[in-house]
């Protein structure tokens, strides 16, 4: 290490060229969201701690164990966002977007923070794509949001992503199921912490990943068998619409996910090549969340997709998404007059939408051409004093080695034509 400092433990950082892939897959999602009418929002990275305690749920691991919480200079309790939905909904309500027409369809991206034990695919600072549709309880909006994520994975080239789908019922049918589940769980040999969870949020016990707990809850009653008529009809319609869109799913009646606000449609995108951290995204309905954080009754659905784990999934499948080149043309000036002319040419190329760079003063032709090769450019423009006098430059195809003299006035047009082929 050349410097005195290192990034904090558990922070996922991206540097070129890997960072360019991250940017490309994020840009691909932005296009999917745009095509579906979702507007971009840029939101606070930290919030009032109570927003997450009330919205996400104090019994969740996220709130009870994993949040980065501190007091600011005014003595207020502040938390770095551990997830996006609560903050997005807070912003929608605060700024009155829900009064301007429903549903409110928005998306955002950025880092989130959880104080977890770092490992492959699990970080303390991680990156997500978040999409929310607020103000509609129609099954069609559920299917729409799921299909956006599904199409994004497909467009990236991932072929092994599985969609796991469940319904967690509503405030009408879940209480009776919750009571029956608690009765079952109280009869098991569980540790004290898990017994407390049975009383606070028994559905979370079904989400326990420990083998000894999973074995005991194998015969637990399932929400899917206790849905009210309205929830069953909603779930059936979501599945019908997904089938019409060509989205494949697997029914997973034990799927709960780790946040308390989920109702009805709940889902997760799973990638089998990632081992223990196979969940690469997921989401669901949160029809009571707006009321929980002090707003009006406002249904909603959304998802969070993990950029870090999506990157790992792409690498596991050996898929490299197309990345726009950082450099398409590399200018090589030989001498000061040529350097001045190449400097203006590079600016001209950039204005024309061509990624261009140039060798700096003092480099020999040999070293400058090595730099051109390292840049990844398709063409080099070589120019010396004789070329300047002749009003031309040498255009070299770096793949084939072919070189031809081109009038300086025609360089930009010639390169645009060649690069478009």
C-alpha cells in the first residue's frame, strides 16, 4: 500500500475498468425505468432514526442490529439509510407528490449502509437500485415492477436468475394466520432470542437461515393457505399477468424477507451461483407503510436490486455487459506545433461525440503508441511537423495496423464514419 489510509472495512469500492461495468449496468436500469415512466429522484443518505424504527420495524435485524446511528450536533438521532423504501416514501409525502396524481412512479440509486459482518456479497456500504410505485393497489402495478427488474437482468445477459414469489396477506387475513403460527412456534425448541421474535414478529422465524431452525419450522402453517379471498384473487392475478409478460417464477410459500412492512406480493430474485448470498434483489407491497410513518392511507410496491451482487452474478456467469469505450481515438503529436493542433482536434472530436484522448508532451513516438494501445482506442491520429505543413495527419487503425494520410479538416468526419460501421 502506497498511502497511509485504507477504506473502512466492509466498503465495496469500484475502480476502472470494473467501475465502468457498474456504471453501464446502472445506466441500463435507468433506461428500463424511463421506458416505464418512472422519474428519477435524488434523496437524503441519512434520515431521522425513527423513520426506520417505525417504518422498517424495531424487531428486524436491520433496525435492532445493523443500523449506523449517531447523534448530530443538535442532539438529534440520525441513521445512515439501511434501505431505500422508507426514505422514498417519506420524500413523496413530504413534498406532496401523491397529491399530483397517482401512482407516483419513481426510482433512485446510491449507497446504503448496514453494520454487518463483511463477506463476499455482504458489505457495510453497498449499492442498490430502488424503484417504487406508490398509490395503486392494482395487481398490474405489481407485475409491472417485477417485469422491469426481470427485463433488466435479461438485458444484462444473466440467464440463471430465479424469481421467487409469495403473498404475505393483508391486515384482514394475516392476524388469524399470525396467531396460528405463534401457536405452532411456541411448541418448538427455540433459543430465547427466537422465542422473543415469535411474540413480536413470528413470520420472521420462517426466514431464519440456521439449519436447526429451518428443520423445526418445516411443517409450520403457511400464509398461502390462509389468504382471504381478496388476497388470493390479487395473488392469482399477479401470477396471470407475469405469465402473460413471459416472466417465469417459482412459488415460494416460506418467503418472508427481512423487513416488517411487506404485505401481499413479496418476491426475491435469486442467483444459485452466489452461494449463501444468493439473493440479488427483491421487493414487495407495503400497503400500510405510509400510515405507519404518519401519512395517509397509500398503498405501494417497490424493490431494491443489489448492484454489488448483480456484478458478482455477471462475473459468476462469465457475462460482460457492453461498456461504452473511454477512448475511441488517441492523438499522438510529434513536436510542439503538432501538440497544439492535436489539442484542438481532441476537443473537436469530443464535441462530435467521440471519446478522445492524447499523448502528453515529451513522449517518444514509441511510448506514445504504447499509451494508445493501452487506452483501448480503435484509432490513433499521428501528427508531426511535416503533417502540419501538408495540412494532414496519419490515421492508424490500431487493430489492423493500416495507416493512411487524411486532411486535418476531414479527420472528424472520417472518424465518425469509420466508428459508426
